[in-house]
């Protein structure tokens, strides 16, 4: 999916500033094309999910080792992107929103 790759390309420089690198990427074509990519820096994980059924992006984080990591992932931002609205402007607005939310989350 082109939008997924656009989002990754937009978020990677922000993540790199805080020492994150890609540690896992999975596709689930049988689940409406859902996929995710996970980044880590030794202290925290950040995950970007494309939910193909619900047609939305979900940006999440969790600490590597803390009480919160026992609970699971915490949401940073949810961005709906219905296919009928999947125009370039909508995608670009979603990318800007995710960059801003991730920067704020990481204190950049």
C-alpha cells in the first residue's frame, strides 16, 4: 500500500533522531491487507499499524521493560483513512498529523 510506505518514510527521520530503527515488519494480506512495522531504541517501541478492515492507521508505543509494557501498547494517534477518501490530500494530511503526534510523543 502506497500510503503505508509514505507514512513510514515520513516517520523514520523522526524516529532516527531518538535512536529508533526498524525491528519488525509484517503483512497480513488475508486480513484486508493489514500490516504493521515496529521500531525500537532499547528503551521504547513504536508501532505503526494499517488496519485494512477498518481502514485506519494506528500509531502506538510501549516501554521495553516497565509495568506499562505488561499492560501492552498505548495509543499515540488513530487516523481513519477510508478508501473513498484516499486522495493524495487526505493522505498528506494524515501523514502531517502522525508526524506531529510522534514528535510530541518523543519530545522533539
